[in-house]
């Protein structure tokens, strides 16, 4: 049976737990037809969701025999960075790793890190800084959070389908789309690490990077012999996953390890060339007259 990626969590709620009326309400909000936007349940202050469309995660589904939504395949893929905020899991995890007691740990968000050479205005920021102050000064480490982009048709057709559908069972996703691991890793995350890690290394701090389990597995997964010695590298990889049943999902710790900047770069660049015959089959299917 066909498989497609569709919504996993929507405005903080598992899609599979929503009633038809709830789906219609959320579809109206996602399409801009309603002024009532649900709050984000993952941020402490529960502000109104700021992500257009409100999609927190994607998930791959099988198509059922009657053409409706079938069983999910694999885990949730986080596409909104705010999904990582649940229960301050990442902040507390990093504080524990670097030896900060929870009572001593402090955080700062979007701390300017670079400035324009002509304007002297901020030109780049560190997403989060976890710190501890004392009479000797401040000890701190940076934390970069990377959700996944997706490629393919946008989500509006999905919202339309869910708004207009009154069946108890969900409709199958309307279009082909997939997580764009390559753009999220080599094109987005890697340049950030290459810019920030060398400077933080000189300053005696680490940069931690948080990605979800499907993202990390897409770039090779855990090392054969992962190190948890902070002296062994420059980058602390924090890898949570979404666990639980479809009615109650939560962010949980899965894996962490320390890698050098060089090893992290190799991981993010890892890709294999396809076979020539496969390439040329695809080429022939795309060729058009000039």
C-alpha cells in the first residue's frame, strides 16, 4: 500500500486523537479563517502558536484498503523548533551533562554572537545559553536547536482536506512530501556549527546541538563507540525522541554523545552517490525539448 507523510502533531495535539469537529476547528485556524489560534503547550508561558499552520511534527502513514489513513510508520519528525521546549527537557539535560545543578542553572535566549562589520549590529545569535554564575564569573555553554524542513507540496491542501472531511477515520495525506534531511543538515545546521564551534572552543565553552531521533539517524545515528567525555570534542549532540501512544505523547531523552567539529561535519555531509543507471533513468524521465 502507498505511504505518505502527513501531520503528526497539530497545535500540540496528536492528529490521531482528534475528533472530526476538532480537526475542522484546527483546519480553520491553520488556514487563517479563524481568529482563534491555539496556544503552544510546549512553551512554559503557553503563548499563541506562532508557526504558520500549527504543524509540530510530521509522520509517515500507510494508506488503508478503503483509501483512508492507515497505520503510522516510524516516529514523529519535529518540524517546529518550539516542540523541543517541552518540560525544559533539553535545558535540564544539558545542565546535567556539563555539571550544573538545576538550582544553579540559568538560561538566556537568542544571545547576539556576531555583528556586521560595517554596522556593528547583531548579525547572528546563539539560540540558547545555559549558564552558571559564581564569584569567579560565569560558566556557560551554547545550545542550537534544529528542526527539520520538508520538501514537496505545502500543507494547505492538507488543511482543506481535514476541514471538509466529516468521517470518523482520517483522510490519507493529499500530496507527497518528505523531511528534507539534506537541507536541514548540510545546508542549514553545518554552517552554524562551523561558525560557532571554533569560537566557543577558544572561549572554553561547548556548543550543544539538539536534533530529534529521525534527524540524527538520517545522518548516521550514534557513533560505534560514542564518547561522553566532554574533553573528547567540541559539540555535544542531544537527541530526544517523541514517545507514548497516540493519545499522550511526550518528548524524552534518547541519546547523547560528544563529537569534534570535524567529525560532526563529516556526519552532516555524509551522502552516497546513486548508481549511474538509476541516475539516468531519472534523467530520462525529466528530459524535455528545449
